[in-house]
C-alpha cells in the first residue's frame, strides 16, 4: 500500500517548523484614526518651525488641544524623518577674560617668509574609552606642520617632541629658495 502525500499542513505545523510564534501571525495592530490628523499637524508645525524639537512641538500641540504624551510625538516625528539634530555648543577658554599678562607681539607683524612665525596647538581627541592628546607646531607662512606628537598622557614631552622635530626638519633654514 502506497501512502498518500499530505499536501495541506496546519498553521501550527508550519509555525513550529519555522520557529515562528502563532500569535505574531494573527496580530493586527490597532490603527488610531486620530493618528493621521496628528501626523499632519506635526508636519505642518515642523514646516512652520523647522528648528523646533519634539518638546516644543508637543507643547504647541497641547496648546492647540491635542492630548499627546511625551513619547508619541518623538515617535511620530522620527517616523516622518522630522527630527531636529541637536547642535552642541563648543565652549573654549577665552583669553579676553581676566588679566592679560601676555602681549600679542604678532598683532601688527606682516608675515612674509617661512620660519618667521610658528604656531602651536595642544588638544585632545576623544576615543571610545579614553582620550589621546595631540600637540603640533605649524609654520604660519607656508602652513606646513613642522612637528607633531601624540600621547596618552598630558606630559612635558608631549610639547617638547614637536619642538625638537620642528627644529631638526626646518626646510626654510636649509633651503634659501623656499
């Protein structure tokens, strides 16, 4: 006797074979009819106020009589790609504040040849778990970096090594045509 091939499988057998939960198969999310109107209002407010984030948009919607929560508006704005990028202010030290013990001797100087003025900078670069420090010296006239050094620590050698490298590799002092 030849066994007949079963061509119909139950939903349970298919879901078990695929490792899929049956409740996900039958789930249909509820569609809120007021959501479309809310989306249109958010888009209109975002066009009118392009720099407003979700907090201000939420406040405007609440002032217009909408009942919205603090999670719903950002979700709808993100889905419509209306999120505003946060601009972080970079605050650096100001040399104008306080007493000025150093005089700017280059204020009225006309830089006309290389190796006349060098400038230096020391800064840090943020990596995943730590910082690295970078120090460099640059010739103002040619804008060539004369020396640089990278270190994990903010030490005296961080500033001395670029100075040593710059004094060794100064091209203008050896080449008069530069």
